[in-house]
């Protein structure tokens, strides 16, 4: 596996593959990889003969009070996992290779990006759209693979790709979960053992809310009940539990069209998100 | 010459050329074409076997009080000129084909984009970067050709292409001028006959300032003198006369490194811009 740390060596390697007519699939990550990330690599290998993964903890999607500085990192472990999974190239740049001196461009996302996560992390989706646009361009990838765990992020990235007419397609992979249902996340590393036991309530509450919605409950009833269950289980604060239409992220009042149940909640100092299809 | 009005038919035509290995050069314009635009088309024909021109008066680069509604238009005349100049495809979309319902992405440009034109038209360069990014993507062009008349715009577009790692290169063509030196501009159509006679003072004042700078004057002296000359000639207001370094648009105190003398001034209700290399 090639390891590239600047745009020139990245382009050199990928340029050779593209010149030989080989399609390139990209797996953008912030590192500290788990089985969920590796499922993206496996999907990427099905989509293209060449797979590029990126590890970059993107500062433009963090607010000053957020966990940029303490975000978990393990590049040596990540590289070993990626190579074993069949990744051809790891792009692990320093910040100045992604945002060089004189960098002047910012992106703002409106619409679905202003809802849910966008309310609680208003800086995030513009930063995600910016770094994805740049990584798509630097890698020249034909397709990028994202996890459904970050469902709203996938919607926003698809919107940015459509709006900016970027020459790339977006594929998704279902959320990978622990045996008890907890969605795999690099941020799970922050959880203390007793918090880890409480954390499974997030998936469980969403699953019960989905059952209630299928049984005829309104979204208002089902999400209020899920919020109560999360607080009773030991979550400190619930940012949202919400039902949104898959096509355009519009609120839904009850089950019907394809939808997603989404939640974000705090367990001590750790903010967890999850979602389920409905 | 093919005329396309939506993204699908544009992509259909260009896709065939790209599949046949033919490079595509793009000339983005707001229409009401003059010899300056046609010089861009001629340059584009040297750069690629296929030339696409776009005519789109982009609303996201106009402020509410500006001249979006009265911007001059003559699509039939433009199409005839483009076809005679050897353009292969004209993309002349309605606004909703460029910004369809649900469009959610905005771009903000900092750095050089916040200087000079950016001070007086703060919405403009973000809108320019957005529409260029989208038109680059929709056309799949390999190279785009811009006029040096809009020198600061060229710098900002180059910055956006670099920052977003867009797969396109930018070429420029020197400003085309009338016999008396007035830079050709679609907005010259706004000038009354007596204003048209005064307008030549813009190029003349810049040319004299360049002479003074070459003779050892400071930028402060030369630009102040040029501002006085413009007001004496009959310009109503001078937005700026300024000397900037070509490499990074930094202010220069006197001649030395490659620079540009730039000016914007009002003649009645018409705002004219021009620039000269130094």
C-alpha cells in the first residue's frame, strides 16, 4: 500500500492508474478505523480496481469548543487495517497539505444541512462539503463510499456533489453495529465502561420508536417516548430524535414514505448519533 | 452549432466528444458578446478541438441594487457571432437549469477576493466562484478561457480551482480595446454618446499612472493623480485606483515585481473597470 502525504505524490500515483483506464474508489475517513470503515473499503473494492482511503481529521468541520484536539488517532494501526483490507493507497496529509497558505475558499450548505446536526453543529456541514470537494478533486476518484451512520452527512455530500456538478458518484454502506446494537464510531473510544453499557439504549430506543411508528404512532409520540427512554437509561441530554423523509429530509408526521429515524444524545461528555431506516 | 438549454442535453453532447478523446475548452460569458469575448473563443479553438460557450447572467453574483434586471441581452446576435467564430456548442440555460429547486450550496471567497472589487461588490466573487465551479462541472471542460479585463476575477477563479482541486486549467487573453483605448465591455452599451467620449479617460489615466510608476513615482502618488484625472475628465466617482502584485494581489508601494494597475469608476449610472500590466 502506498502512503502519500502531499497532493503531488497522491496525484502521481492516482494519475498512473487513471491513465491506464483504472477507476478509483475513495473512502474518506477521520481515522481511528473500526469495522464500519473497513466495510466501506470492502464496498470500494467491489466498485473499482483501485481503492484510495484518506485519514484526515478535518479542522474546518469542528467548532472551537468541539473535540478536534482530542479526536482519537492511531495512524499505524489504521494503515495496517487498510492494507489488510486491500486498500491501494492511503492519503494521510498534514493540515497544510489540505489547506495550504493562501487557501481562500469556504462552502456554506443550506437546506437539509441546516436541520438536526446543522442546528447543533452549524459549522460542520460546510466544512464537510469543503473537505470532500477538495479530496474528491485531489484523488480524482470516480466514486466515494460513505457510511449510513452519518446519514445526514451523506445527504449533504450528495447535495454538494449535485450542486457543484462534481464528476464523482456517491455510494453508501449500512451502519455496522456491535452485537448489542451500538453503532460503531471512533467516538465510542471516549466511553467509560459504565457509559458503554448505557450507550446501547440509543439503538434500542430508535428500534422501539420505529416499531411504534409502524404500529401507527405519530412521529411526535414516538420521538418523545424515545427521548424519555434515553434520559431514563442514563443519557445526560438529547439533542434530537426525529423522523425525516429519505428523499429530501423533510419532516414526516407518521410512517409512510421511506424515512429515517435519527437521534443525537449526550452520554457524559460524549455525543453519540445514530439512525435507522423506516 | 448545438444550442443546449439544460444540463442533460449539454452533458449528452459533451459526453460524446469526451468519449471520443476530444478535449473541451470553455468560454463562460454573460452574453451581449463583443470582440473581447470572440478573442476568448479564438483562443479556446487553439486549446481544444471542441469549444463550448456559455451565456448566463448569473444572479448569485449581483447584489439586489445592481443591474441584474437591465443587464443587456441579445441571444440571437450572440449565437450568430459564436457560430461564425467556430464555437461548437452554446449553453444558454434558464436560471432554474443552473440553480434547480433545492439548490443548497454557497461559496465564500476570502483573501484577494475581499480587496478592491470585493469591497465594493462583496457578494460578487462568491457568486462567480459558484457559477464557474458549476459550469466547469456541467460542461466537463478541460480548460476555461477568461479575459484579463476582469483581472481580479481571474485571480479568484484560479484560487477557487486550486482550493477545490477542480480538474480544469485556466487560460487568459489580454483585454481587447476600442481604437481610443476603452476596454470592450458589455456594460459600455449603457453609455450615452457624451459619456462614451469621457470613458476613454479611464484607460488614459491608467496608462499615465503606469508611466509615472515606471518613472519612479510611488503607488500612492500615481494612483492619487489618476483619481484626480478621472474626476476632472467627468467621472462622477472613483471606487479605486490601485497597484497590486500579480502573484498574490498584495499591495505594492512602487514598480518592481510584476504588478497590475486596476481601477473602477462611475460615469453617471455606469460603473466601468479596467486594468493594465506593470
